[in-house]
C-alpha cells in the first residue's frame, strides 16, 4: 500500500517582544524630586500583544503621576517666590512713602519757618481811637492812612493785609457807610439812579490780574459805581474813588464800550451830534471839566477828549475820513469827563457837597449817552415819571 503523505510539522517560534522606546522623562525642576521608575523586563513567552499594551498603559500612568506631582510642587514654589517678591515690593513702597512724607514735612517746615520770619518782619498798624469815631458822611484820616500804606509795593500782598486785617475792616466799614450816606444825596441830583445797598455799588479791593502784566493783588483806592443798575450794567454811570496823594476823583460817562455799543453811539453822532455838543460846550460843564483843549495829565480835570484809547486815525466807517466835521467825536471810545479832588477836600465835611455839584453837571452827559444807547427804554422811563408827576398834581 502506498504511504499516506503527512503534513510537515511547523516549528513553533516564540514571538519576539517589540522593543519599546523609553519615553522621555520630564525635566527636573527646581525644588522637585525626580521619581524613580523600575525597569520592566520583557513579557514571558506566550504572552500576547495585550501584555505589551498594558505595559505601555502602566508607563503612561506612571509618567502622568510624575508630571502631576512635579507641577504641584513647581506651582507651590512659584507662589512662594511671588509672595516673597510681593513682600519685598511692599516694604520698598513703604520705605519710599515714608521718605516722601519726611521730605514733604521738611519742605513744609521750611515754608512755615520762612512765613514766620516774613510775618515777624511785617509792620502791624494799630488802629487809633479816631478810626472808630468817624462822623457820618465823612472819610476818616485812618481810612486814607490805610490806603497809603497799601500803596507801598512791599505791603501790597496777602500776608500784609492778613496781619493788618483790623485796620482794613475799619477802613472798609467807613467807606461802606459813606456810600450808604451818599446814595440819597445823589438821587437828589439824578432821578434815574435807584436806591440800592452799598453791596451793589462798591467795587472789590482785589484787582483782576488775569490779563495784566502787573500782578499786584490789591487796588490802592476804594471805589464805587452808580448807574441805573448799580455798579454793573450797560448804562452810562458815575464813578467815584478815593486815593491818597490827591488821586481821588469823580467821573461820569461810559468807559471802553463794547463793539455794539460803540457802533450805536457813532451812528447816533452821525445822525445828530447836537445834543452831545450842547452838553460838552455848556459853560458849567467847561468850568468844572475843561474844554476840548484841556490836556489830560496836565490838569486836575478832563473833558471827554484825550483818553488813552482815543483813535489817532478815523474809524473804519463809510464816508468817514479825517476831514469829517464830527471826526473829533467819532474817534472817541471812552466818553467820560473826570474831576479830581485834593486829600484836604476828601477829608473835609464839604466832600459830599462837591460830589453833588459834580453829579449835577455830569447828569446831562449821562442822560445823553443813555438816550444814544437805549432811546426807547429811556423814553418809556421818562414818560412813566411824567405820568407819576401828573397824578401827584391831581
């Protein structure tokens, strides 16, 4: 019988385990401890691919644990470093603030010492008995003395006025009482003036230095303004101030009017200049305030001509040139007459009487200018006064 062929027997070959590349170990960080990993021998023969995948999973878990622990420790170390840096920065800021406080304190002490030495060098003027017993309607000698002291450049500052506040208050009280006494006296001379308290009439002692090169803080005079609306308003007005050295004065008119007012006045002059000419050419006006030829600065009086803001050339108006018949009036900006008083007269009981005489002579100029500025309002008020007078007569 023929032999049966048998299949060759295959020799079993043990599978060789795949070489696994060790994964990179995490870098050592400052303050952290590297964890040791035991070497793992190849799996025994007969083990399948599942063992290899299990090893890889174990290795991954092991490395994950290492990364997590190291990260926690590294974070704690960084927080410790941040806290120490914050503490150092806080201490540094405290030291800086303390130094600044000491520096400011030293500077303040130096300024206080300087102010103390300055104050000690300021002359204190004690009020005399006469400053408290000034007759009503008169200017006291102590008031003029205060203004005289204030006119000294070294005294015209806040420190001097603060030290001599008592005499300032007494002088101001005298001036306010004088103005209160003067109000009804002036209304007798010009019925258009209202009865107002001195606070609506008296000007401040402080100067407006915003647009001036002279930064002297205080005026060297006491001043007051009277018009239909007090010291302020669009109307022509009376102005009075007292100043030692024969610098006291009374003036009446309008000073540096705005563009609209000036245009209105000039148009009125072009239309009819006779009312204004009549006022300034009146004998009483010329006697008290001078004529057209009176030169300002060389006389103790001044007509409406010769003020500092008077134009040298003709104004820019249609059909107006240097040969215009009204050119002398058209060149004017400030239209005001001025009369000066001596210190002797200011301190006498005749001062109020002389002010009244001046107002009576100035009132036609004031009314003429107001009629130029606001003719309708003026006519209404004059009509109302005439109606009141008629009712009184009935």
